[in-house]
C-alpha cells in the first residue's frame, strides 16, 4: 500500500491547488501513479494563523473536495504540515493538527541551522503530548548544519521521517536521499504536490527508481509503514 502523507491538494487554502478542478486532477494523477490514499496537508503557520479559524476552513475545503471526488480516486484524509514553532511540545492545541485522528503530526523544520533546542522540542512532542512527529521532506535538510542530530532523533525513536518523491529523482541531494532510504531512516513517502504543471506528483517515478537503486526491503518498509498509518486513519474516521 502507498499512502501519500504530504500533499497540498486542498483548493484555495495555501500555495497548493488553485481550485477544485485542479485538486480533482491531482487526485486522478495520484491514482494512476499507484497511490491508495492521500493525506491533504495544508501549511499551518502558528505565527500567522488563528488555529480554530484555520482548521475550520481546512475542514470546509476538505469536505468540498470529498463531495466532488469520484470513487475512482485514492481515499482522502485531512491533516496538516505544521511549521515548527517554539514550544510545540508544550502546547496542547498541537493535538488539533494531527494527520487525521491519528497520533502522528507532520512537522516542517525551518530552512536554517537546525538547533539542538529545536530538536529537543520536537522530540518532546511524544513525551508531552503522546504524538509521534514525522519530519516533513527530511531530504531537504541533508546539507544543513546539525543534520546528524536529526538522524539521532530518528535513531532514538523520537521521530519518524518522510521523504519527497522527487528527492531521489532530481537535485544535488538525490544520491544522499537514496542513502537515507537504504540506511532505513525513511518511513513515509510524500508527493508534496502543489499543482498539475509546476509541482505534479511523481509517485510512479519514485517507485520505479527505488526498485532499481535499493534492496526491495526498503520499499517494503515504506509500504508497511503506509499500511500502518492507513489503518490508524481509518480507525479515526
């Protein structure tokens, strides 16, 4: 099973899908590429958004998309891509930003030096709130100072990692991204799709390349972890 746990397919809410028609096109593309389920994860920025207003609006857009989607597209669930904010592990409202009604939360780290205090805060999410943080598009931070501390956080079991489909296809970090997978650090796949033309989903290309470049067990790990999160998503419905 393949679950895309990171996508920007909700219409008119962030820098992703521009309207309902584009959202439906993206879902159809995902189905054709082999996705069984999609979690819509609009950006949430604590410094700019009112949590209650934002989550209500996201739910409205989600309901609109579900209502218009056919039965021939992947199952759809609602979550968020939560940009890290100071004290994320101490705020009980963080529980409103999970992937569906699961105990997982998708966390985006800042594009800057990764500090130990930040990682301690993220690691404490599980201890303080009972949630498991999933680090969004961890491939983007490979060259950042402090990345080894990210690896340690995953190694110690305080976080899991998601990789973008295009990480092993394009860009300067594609070989290092493959190594992250073959070293067993990646649990989840995300298309991080934003639009049909500029940032389309590339799940099929990801799977084809992965089959050529790494041992089968690493794709199996992503598929098994997808199945686990899917079961949790279904229980929460």
